[in-house]
């Protein structure tokens, strides 16, 4: 019987994207690498637990959910989440950032200073700039100010991000100018918390890191994994949690968050894609989006 592994998701390191497996093993991902795996026959997707603790009931969870958690573990995870605005007494300093994903698609967000730009890579931000840094509540108030005064959202659906990756416009200079213009408007707002130290606009571009230059348009996105189903393709790009794989059906996006909770086994390089794929423009946005 083939050895089965459980995936903990996609992580971004200084060397690029890596698939992380339970037990700490990591698989580095490079452009042109063959990504091939199958879901164990008769397998059931089970809850990944919360806060590094296993689910006490190993509850079954839907294949289409990107969270991979049962209702109780999802509640416990959100109870300690800055992103869900349930943790107000975190003493760490926080960055406020502006992240650009496509024309007219710039969001505001916060991340712990100690995390550096990891959160921006995890979200698939094509470029970004820091806006300022300070205590958590000051960062939160700044985020709310930009939403109210400038109409800047704090989340953008993954479906919208995916739809524009293969045809990024404007150029790197153009998108940096979009961020700079919004950055200037944000710093000019009255009512910004004094405890948030402003940061100069210095855009960081991730297009090369993600492999987006010349990226072919995606034909579709994997809607879910299923028992006995296989995924196989050549890696042509990766952004946020998404892998863009060249397959016999064209380029297909695999949201690696759908891999968690399944027992996965190696499949041959000649294996074909045999999991449900939703074509772009045919309800792709129905796949559950994450908090960001």
C-alpha cells in the first residue's frame, strides 16, 4: 500500500513556495516541476483541527470548503484570530498595508510586524506597500478609516484575483503608481491614530516571485478533491494558496487549501486530472472564499 501523507497547505519561504506536510516535511515547488498526487481510495476528508491541536472527533468536512475545519474547530480558531477581529489585546506591533491584486483591486489590511511580508505572499498580492506601523487597535482604526473615507475594501475574493493574473495591466510601474496614489490619499486623511507611525510608499512587486510573466489564461479551477481522484500537471506559477498547473485540459488552478484534511498518495507522472474542475465564467466564484 502506498504511503499516505496529509498536507498542511502551501507556505512561502525565502526560496519560494513549498507544500508543507504533517510532521514538518516540505516539498519545494519550482517552475516546470511536475505536481502529481491522488486522494486515497475510499478516503474521507477530516477536520484539520484548530490552533495546532487535532480535532477531538476527527469530524468529516465538505470537500469544497477551503477552511478544512468542522464548525467547532472553526469557532475555536476564530476565537484567537486577529483577522476575525476577536483578539484585541495582542501587544505586538502591527503593519497596515495596501495590497494590489489587479486594476481597481487594492485592499487595506494589517499583519504583525514580526511576520514581514509573509501575509502578502499568502494572499497573492501582486504588489504592496506599508502604510504605517503601531499598536493593534491603532492599526485596526486606520484600516476602518480607509474603508469608511476612501471606500478601500479589507478583502477581495480569490475568484477575482485569479481572473486577472494572466493578463496583468498596467505594468509594474503602473500598478506601483496606483498604490502610491492611494497611499498619498490615505496619509492625507484627518483622524489617523497618532500612535500609528506612517511609512513612506515603497512598493514591493511579487509578479516575478509568483511567475506571472507570460502566464497562460487558466481554463478553470479545481472545485474540490474527491476520493480516488488525481491531480497532475506542470507548475507554471503560484500565488497565494494557488498553484497554476499546465494539464491536458489547459492551465488549471489548484487551491492548496482544498488539499488539507485528505490522505494523499503519490501518483504517476502520466496520471490525468480526474477531480471536478469548474470553468472560469461558469460559477468559479461559487467555490468558498477564505477570509481574505
